[in-house]
C-alpha cells in the first residue's frame, strides 16, 4: 500500500501526481490488464500483424474498461 510519505518528493514538497500514479500501479487489475496487453502485442508481432486503433477490453471481474473504471 502507498503510504503518506510517498505523497512528497525527495525535497519534501507535495507531489500528488506521482502519488496517484503509484497508487494506481498497485491495483491488481492493472497488472492483469498489462499482462493481457503484452500477450496481445506478442501474438500480433509473432503473426505479422500490428495494432492500428485503440483496443477496448472489459474486465468481467471488475467491470472496468481498458484497465480504468
């Protein structure tokens, strides 16, 4: 879990952008989503394809789209 000390940068100033980014990385769904994307890109690369447009996926467990609520 991200603690309050991570809300501040090395100089002690509040850095909510980094804090929020780190907090979001910890979500289990993000890890699963990135593994899925890696698999999709690998399959495309191995079969001679590339992705042209945005991919929208829905997580059946959390009802999230594209890794975001």
